[in-house]
């Protein structure tokens, strides 16, 4: 099928206004969704009458999360080399976050999840004490002291698990089963669900985007694509759990603008994929190049993160044609394939499963932001 350029032109001209209108509408819905989420949370808490023991168990799990956040706040990222303690920290905040949501909803799964989290934290703390290198300038502790420190690390989780499992009033309150029934795909998402999905999308894309940056630099190293990279860039190569906000923003823009734009372009072209895809690619290129340039002007004025001044068709060393095409191709693939597939999956995924994933993932992501940004 040949590309009809008048179809591409017609579609591209309408794309700008469509993008602005879709973005404004989506952001308005998101703001309303966040407000609705807060009101729903307050109403749910007010309507619940969890016994004191269950509340104490929730408090212990929250204390475990807060303790881990507090320790992360006292160290610089350069003083936090990855090791068994990293696995423990992430497992602790994820498991405790899941246990808090389950107990708050009165789910009996809170008991095994809290027990498993306590056991994992205890075991990983012991591995950290005996296997991770000691910080420079500190004296090697004896085995007894290491065991004591590992036990102290897991005390909040042990307290939460013991409260949920042993207190009769807590056990009696945690009786609801998890509902893993397939979600009706025709049922619209609530605004609270839309806000949750968008926040998770942002977090996942900041991580996946980092790893794709690493893969792209590997292609440069192998000589497959042109360019230069800095192997001494600690943030890119050594802190591979470091979120990259620009990629997260790109993911949100794909959800709010580029994916709805795809549907609009298909309507404008009468369902013809080729002209709609071509117009979408052009609009995506403008969006991706703009994000890359604005990020560079904010975070890369001294060319510490990247330097495209020697690349062909560059602009102020912040953007270049080769990378712009790569980012545009990735954005188009996400907008046309990955994001629609994700939405289709979420529409049938049980609500309890989605909320449980969010309860585990969001504390982990917040912990990483605390470590690297605050």
C-alpha cells in the first residue's frame, strides 16, 4: 500500500490540537482522580473498625518501612554499594507495603505475607552481615554482634507478623479472601484506578528507560551505532536502580498524548495504518526531541551526562538526529504496541492483584527516590 501524503498532511495538521486537548483533559481527570482517591481513602478508613491488634500490626509494618527510609536518608548514594542489604531493603519495603494494604482491606493473606516478609528480612539481614563488605573505616564485628544486628533489623517485621498471626482479634478481622476473578474488560477504570495506573507507569518507565540507556551505550561500545559514552558515569553504570525521570515523563506523555493521538489519527485516515503511523512518527519525533533537549538544558548544561557536539546534525550538543530517531522509534513502538497491550492486560487483571502490585511496588520506588534524589 502506498503512502498518501495528503492523508499524512491532514492527519499531522490535526495532531497538534488533538494532543493539547487530550493532555489537558487527561491531566484534569488525573487531578480529579487524586482528589477522589483521597476522599475514598478517608471514607474507607472511617467505615472500618479494625481491632486494636490489627492496627498495631499495621503500625509495626509501617514502622519497618519508615525505619528503612530513615536509614536511606542518612547515607549518600555513593555510600550505598549494592549487596545483600539492597535485596533486604527492597524486600522489606515491598513486603511491608503489601502487608499493610492487605491488613487494611481485612484480607487474610496479610498473615502469610507478613510472616514471609519477616523471614526474608531476617535471612537477608544475616546474609548482609556475613557476606557484604564492611564500610571503610569500621571495625569487623564478631559473629554474635552480627546476629544481634540482623535480629534487630527484622524486629518490626517480626512484631507485625506475630501480631497478625497470634492476636485472636487480629485473626478474626483478617478473614476476607483475595478476589482474583477476571475483571470485566468493559468496566471503566475509576479515577482512583487511573491515578494508580499512571503513577505506576511513570515509576516503571523511569527504571526501564535507565536499562535501555545502558543497552544503547553497549551498542555504541560495540561499534554498532555511532556516538560516545562515559564509562565513568556512576549514575548510569553502577547505580542501575537509579530512576531516570525523563524516561518516566516520556512514558506519561505517551499515555496521555501519544496513545490517544494514535487513535485519533486512525480515525482521521479512515483506519489506514500506514499514513496514521507516518503522521504519528512525525509528531512523536517532535515530542521526544523536545523532551531530550529540555532535559539537557536543565540537567546537562555542562555536558556532564552526554555530549553530542561531535555528532552529525546536532543542536547545541544536547540533541542529535541519530538519537532522536532512536527515541522516536521507541516511543512509536510503545504508543502503538506496548501501551495498548498493557491497557488491555489491566482491563482484565483482577483489581486485588493490581492493587497488591501497587502496594508492593510504590514503596520500593519511593525508597529509591529517597536514596538517589533526597
